[in-house]
C-alpha cells in the first residue's frame, strides 16, 4: 500500500515536471518563432511580445537576442521610446550578467536613440564606446558595423577626414572575416567621401571596389539595392565632376532595372532626380521633365513631404532652365513649403536660393529670400562646423583616451605586479611571523610542560623520600622499640611480674600497630588490584559487606607507585575505621581512572564522627598528608549516625 | 619408614621452637634441627639433605648483619637452590594479604597457624605434605574463600550465574539468560567453565553445594 502511494507521488511529480519543462519549452519555441518570423505590420508587436516572454523565463541569451532585434526594428520604425526600452533592458541584463555583448548593444542603442533625436555628436560618442567594447571581446563584425555607422554620421556631418578614418578602420575589422554587406558599404562610404572631397577618380575606384564586393553578396535583394546605389553614386560623382554624359549612362543603367519604380522606390527617386539634374546641367532640360513629373506625382501620392521638397525644387530648377519663370517660382514656393514642413534646412536653402533669383517677386521680397538664404546657409555652415569640431574632438579624445588607456594599462599592470609582489612579501613575512609565533608558543608550552613534569617528578621524589623516612621509623619502631619491649617483657615474665608484663605487652601491641600503620606497601610482589582485594577480604564478613567496583575495569599498572600506595593506604585506613570504629555494616568502594586523575570514593553506613574532634586521629591526618603531597584533593564528609564518605582525587600525570 | 624424615624448623621465638619440636617428637620418627634465624637455617639446608622445612614469616630478631630477614626471603632462597625440600609455613600471620602473597607467589606445601596448631594437626599436615598434597589451616582456608567471595562479587557474570542457577532445572537453561557487559549471551561452555572455577574458589563439591556456600557467604541472597 505504502509502496503504491510512493509510486503515485513519484509519477505525479514526474508529470508536473514534464508539464513545467514543456511550458518553458513552449515559451522558448514561441520566442524563437517571434524572433525569426516576425514580419510586416505586426513585426514590432511580436518582437515586443518575444521580449516580455524572454523576460518571463529569465533566459539571459534570449533576453539579449530579443531586445537587440526589438531595438533595431524600433529604430527603423523611428520609435524613440522602444529604442530606449530595449537599451534599458540590455542595461539591466548587463548589470545582472556582466555580458559585454549586451553592454556593447547598450551603447549602440544609446547611439541610435540620439540619432533619432538628431544629436549626432552624442550618437557618435556612444558608437565609439560600443565599438571599443566589441573590439575588446573581439567581435569584429560588430566593430565593423559600428565603424560604418560612425563613418556615415561623420560624412553627414561633413567630417570627411573622420569618416575616412572610421571607414578604413572598419575595413581592417571586416575584410579578414569576409563580410560582403558591410565591407561594401564601407567602400561606398569611402567613395562618397572622396567624391565630396573632389577626388572623383579615387571615389570611383572605391565605388567599383564596393560594387565588386557587393556582387558576391548571396542575398539577391541586397545585391540589387547595392547595385542601384552604385549606379546612383557613380552618376552623382560624374555629375559633381561635370561629366554629365557619363553620369547619364550610369543613372540610366540603374533606371533600366525591371519594375524599379515599384520595387525599389527610393532608389528610383534618387536615380530619376539625379538624372534630371544631369539633363538640366547638360542644358537638355526637356529630357528631364517626364521623370520629374512622374516622381513628383508618386511622392505626392505617398505624402512624401521631404521628397516633395526635393522634387519641387528640381521642378523649379527645370522651369528656370526652360525660362518659365512663373512655374519656376510656384514650384520653388512649394519646395520651400515642404522643406519647412519637413524641417529640412538644406532643402529650404535650396528653395530660398531658387526664390531669390525669381523675377516674379519684388526686389525687396527677393532680397528677403536672399537674406534668409544667407542666414540659413550661414547657420547651417556654423552647425556643421560645430558638429565637425565636436566629431574631431571625439576622434581626438578617443585617440588620446586609447593612448592614455594603454599607458594607464601598462602603469596598472606594473602597479599590479608591484602590489602582487608586496602582497607576496607580506604573506611570506606574515607566514614567517606566524611560524615563529607558533614555534615560540610551542616552545613555551614544551618548556612549561617540562617544568611542570620536572616539578611533578621532584614532588614524586619528595614523596618517595618521605615514604622512605616513614619506613625507617616503622622499621625502627618494629625492630628496636618492639624488640627492646619484647626483651623487657621476657625478663618480667621470668621474674613473674605478670601485671606489668601484661601492660607492657599492650604497649608492645600498640607500638607494633603504629609501626604497621606507618609501614608501607609494595606492589612488586602482589599487584595493587590483588592487594585491594586482600584488604577487602580481611574485613569482609556477612555482617559487614564490602563492595568494590572499578578495580578490574581500569589499568592500574600505569600509575606511579606513590599514587597507588596512597589510594591503597587511604582505602585501608577508611575500611579499618569503618569496620573498627564506625561499626558499619556496609562499605562501598569505588575506584576510577581517567586520563587526568585517579579517583577513590569510600562510603560507609557507620556511626560517623565529628570531624572537628581531635580524635579523628593520626590515620586521617596521615591520609590527607599523603594525598596533598601528590597534589590531590581529599574530601571527607561525616555525620553522626549517617555514615562517612571520603572522596579522593589525585592527578596521575602532567 | 626406614629413614626418618629430616626436618628443619625456623622461628625467632625459642619457646615456640621448643613447642614445635616437642609436638614433632610426640608424633614419630623425625630427625629435627631447629634455628632461631634464617641465615643459620639456610646454611643447614645447604649442607645437609633435609626433607622438610617449617618456617615462620616474620623475624623480630634480625640485626644489621642479618642477610635473610624474613620467612619469605628464606623460602625464595631455598627454592632458588632447587633442592627437593618441601616447604611449610607455620606462622601467626593471618592477614589475607600476607597469606595470599605467600600462597600465591611461593606456593608452600602447607600454611599453618601456630596459635591454633597442635600435634595432631601437625602430624596430619606432614603426612599430606609428604604425599605431595597441600594443607592449609582451617582459618587460612576461610580467608582464601572469603577472598574468592570478594572477587566473585566483583564479577558481574558470576553473580548472574549464581543467582539464576537455583531458578533453572538444567544448566543449559541458563543459555540466553546470562549476558556479558556488551549484551551478548554467554555460551553453555563458558557458563560451565565459570561454574567449575566457582566451585574451586568456594571449595564446593557440586553446584548445589556451590549455591549453598554462596548463600552462606552472602554472595547471593
């Protein structure tokens, strides 16, 4: 029954476990599903769901992945708040797990957040941080991507030198790992930067290189986009150079792409507008018209405000070219309106420039446009310079910081080594000190122990000496005094003086007794154990029962003779007293031994005695003396009619 | 009995010596030599081939020149000579320790107490001794039994056996009843061995006698 119950419980737990592990499996699966398949309108929503699911199952790497994807998508969709959320989640993750990957992403998304808020300098700064972290964990792809972003920001900020440096540094990371996509972008950037700097030939060789790499990209859509970019960039570089013919061939080649207007609309706009620009600049404006109108209509349909401002500006330019002042003015006005609406200063200046040369307004109004134009270009220029300065500063400071860092690192390493050495020395000296302290302690202990032992031995010797003295007295009493008394007694008997002889005999008996009391015992012939049994046997009778315990259970042979003697004599004294004077009918003797002490306890049920009375005698005094000589304790408790208890404790060694 | 027994008697009291000599002569054909000190006795024993030595234990008359001061020492010295002489103790010492010590270590053929001893006992003892037997005076016996009794009382198993035996019809029934200190049961052979030792110690002829003696001695109630 019990057994069955156990099985039931066990299987219950098993099922529960399965269900729970399945639950988390299901969650994992759904997160992965969201991560890989989130598309279209609900993409962001699904990614957000994946983020919260990952949070729920507390799976670190999933939390990281979901937040990275969510953050990036939010950036593309320009959701400032979401980018910040992703960045905060990643910060939390980093604080928990110290995952450098997460930290690099934290800075990356901080950068993206600043970009969305048009703070390119702060963005750049965070990109630098992110890049450095990725570089530290040797994540080359990430380093390359951050450098690409930096290069782009710097180029937009007209920090061409910085942009070039970033791009070249990016290539150093990306080329060894055979990345096509971002390597291509970096080359494109280099091309654009060179083009802006007027180095057209160099620019085009970069662009060709970029195109060469792009063609290796296995992703078809990306390949096409890169190709369209390439035609456009080549076109603009030729336009900038003044080679409109060449520009037109490249731009037209781009526009020849199948259904480009539907599939790659932004590229289509760029190509068409640059082509139109080329025609206008080539003084063949009539060729530009169709494309411009088509793009304008498309942009209007799609409410592309930013695009519309460009489009109208170009149309205005076109009308100026065909000397239709009125239409030119109207389009320029529209261009200005859309530029203002989209808060695009550069396009606004372009529109203003177009308006300023219009004959459709009074010279004063034209002058106002011009003033506004100058003011805006000026402030744009100032802003760009400020940004450029800022960028240069960041670049300089990161460079300096890196140098300082290496310097500091070296210094730190040296210091660390020094500290380590100091620490080692400290440990060694500490150990030495401890060792010597220990040694000192041990020697003190040994010394103390030896002194104690010596004292103990000296004490024992003293005890032995006293014992010898006692023996001599006992012997003298027995041999000489008793002998003399015996002779006297014999003489008196011969002289028939019986009464005196008898009393002399009594004196002789007393002397013998005294001698006997003083006389020692030796355990050489008969062991301590046997002697104690013998002692008890002498006094044992049915009228006086004596029990003896603890004798066989302990090894008495290890004890010093003086200790055994004291225990024996104390026992003898007590048993004699209990038997002779106390009239006890029961005597109990307990003996015991531990590693420090020997113990004796004797209890009788006799009449007891008054301890303060002198009559308690020489025997007790003798006992006490012997015990104290050995450094032991003796305790005697006696009450009239209640019996006597004697307890002795003697230390057995030191 | 063609050759009379050659006996040495040693005692520090001349009166006692005379008494013993008289008792011996009363009994029969003995060739008796006496001495009041051990050294002289030992010299005589070494000289002539004696059959028996009677000695006291303590000698009050020893001086600085005395070599052998006690009966025990004399017995040891004689035993060391490896002569075939039989040794008997005749003394006043009744302390268990002294008699146990002497009997246990020196194994004399007899231990007699002179204050209780008469010619008859002496003669009986000599006959026993010469028959390679051992003789102890009654009181000595009593002392030895008492000593055994004290020892038995310290022996937990012996007490168990003695108290359980009267309750059982057979010895084999004791198996499982008697336990050692560690709790394990004592086997039949061990119980029987113990009983045999107890019978010797208490001088009992059989188990019933043993129980009676144990009760008499107050070992069991």
